[in-house]
C-alpha cells in the first residue's frame, strides 16, 4: 500500500517481503524481533528527506511495474488462460 502512494517502507525481512522490499533500494528491511533495528530505520528515514524521497519513488515504480491493478489483472488473466 505504501508503494502505491510513493511512501518509503520499513519492513521486517520475513516471508516474501524481501522479494518485494529491496533493502536500501526501495525501502529498509530489518530483522524479525529487532526492535532497535526498527527504531533505527525509522529514525534514519525521519532524518533523511532525500532517502525518504528516493525510496518512495523507487517503491512507486515497483508498484507500477509489478503490483498495480492493471499488472495484477493481466497476470490473473494470463494465469486463467493457462489453466
């Protein structure tokens, strides 16, 4: 959701999240249960407007290219046509 509105993301590196949020490319990843790491990542973004903007733009591009309603609809149609 944050990607779709161009906001930077701080997420935990669990499940499929690292496949979507690429650390220091379109957001920040922290390890599970790393409370200090989470706080540090949030503070880092609060203190660095350029970084916030860069991650927001990169996240929005990822959304547009891979997760927009149009892209997801295309994938569902392709999948249904295959089966």
